[in-house]
C-alpha cells in the first residue's frame, strides 16, 4: 500500500494543471506544475496539500469572485461522488485532489465567509471540506452556524455530513474548536436534525461528534442518549451506542443506565488469578465467579489491567469482556486469558500489576500479579 502522501503526487498536480487550463485558458499551467511539485518527494501529505494550494494562490486571478468561479468550474460534474467509484481525471477535481482547493478557499476567502462556505459546500460533494470549514466556525460563528443549520437539511448526503463532521469539537487532523469544547450547545440542533438521517455515513458522523462532546461533557451526552433511546429505531440505537462508546468504556453510570445496565451488587464476587507471576511474552489467566446477580438484568463485564509505568506508578487500561442481555441466572462463572506480549502502543515494565473487574461501571474485585521481564 502506498503512503498517504502519494494521494497528492506529480500526476495529480499535472492533471489539476490540465483542468485549470481548460476552464481558464489564461492559466499558466507550466508555472503552476513547477511550483506545486517542487521537492515533492521530501514532503508529507499536508505539506503537499499546502504547497499545491499556495501554487494555485499565486497563479489564479487575485479577484476573489473570479478565482472562485474558476475553482467551481474545475470541480467534477458529479455532485455525489462516493470517493471510490469515480476516479480523479481530466473531467474535474474530486477525491483527494480537492483538498488543496479547500485550503485555497481558506487562504483567499476568510474575509468572505458566506461566499467561501458556499464554495466549500460544492467542494464537499466531491470530497470533503471538513478541515477547511473549521476556521470559519472558530472565528466567525455568527455567520457560519446558521449556514451549518441549513446544511443539516440539505438534499446532498455529503453536505449533511459536513454539518456534523466539520463541527466536531475534536476532529482528528483538524484544528480544535475550543469554543465548542467548552460549550457544545450550539451544535446540538445540528445533531438533533441528523440523528435519523437515512445515510449510515451521516449518522456515524453524528455519533463521532457526540463522542467528542462526551470527553468534556459526559453527563450531557448521557442525558441525551437516554432521551434519544426512547422509542428509538435500530439505526438510532446503533448511533447512540457508538456515540457513548467512550462513556461506556469508562463506566459512566448515566450512559450505562441509558442502555439498561443498572447498578449491580453481587452477594459474592471472587476473582482468582491462576498465573500470579507472568513472564513477558506469556499471558495473565484469571477466573471470575459471581453469585446473587439480579435475574433479568443486563450485565456488562469489563476488566482493567493497572500497568506499571516508568515511574513505578500504576495506570489502568480497560478491556471489554462480556455484554449480556436479560441474564437468566443469578450466578456466573467466566475465565479469561490476556496475552502480555509486544505491541506498538505500550511499553511494559516489570513489577506488581493489578487486575480489576468492573461490572456495569462499578469495581467489584481486584487482584495483584507480578510481571517479569527477560
């Protein structure tokens, strides 16, 4: 698989040059290609995007309206590309080739927010403008938010998704929208309008937006989840479950309660570790016994391993284990084997670790084990 940076390569730059020469005969194609491809092999993806955008900025007319007319004329004629089914070519810009164009709109159009957002709306139909719309939301929310509210009911699925994805407070790769991190209430009408969108790809964006919000306002999202689950369709149930994934993993009582995982206090909880000493590369093995569970309730069992850090302190990492609906027995016995092996996301340190059992968000049992390093 080619690295991501090759989505903006020399062929893409040449094809963009051909497109702009076709839609605007005065375009200096050779000058653009030379500048946009300078030292291309040494640049990562975002650097390539910005270099192409800067090269276009120096080649297109200085008048903003004239430049945006050319940008719009350069777009692929399809208004609903699926990113995979239509290859980028001389018909017009789409897919990854649109990203530099969205960056150019931010460079040129920050003082023309309404016009810029209108152009970005057209561009998102061929790719995504989710990064480019964020400066307008951050600096000009009084102008941008009403436009986002309109987008939430747009006939085009990509535009509806842009309303949600572009407004995510903590969008990966995108600038953080700090005002919405602190107060997400202006985003709720957008998410409310899209919660039953016919497109799963739009609904998943709504879930991701809510998951962002949950990191700073867990109670708000838990309350919203409980409200949305009342009489919810299966699609909405999946949306809310995905939106609450961080809260559920952390055992937030409100989020768990929204899904029917009430407080559980078993009369007896026994955790037995059959490998009290684990050699790195081996596995932790343990058994859980519960007695006195509420019959008919829902049960979510997770376990946290409190790993030793470099400074000797313990830090927990939660792992999913069992999700049981309407349990019919008041007793449960389960075994688990957890490999302690090399992974890229964790460095192991020797010493006394701890395993903790979490049932419906509450800690019910703990035990120690020793990790030996070779």
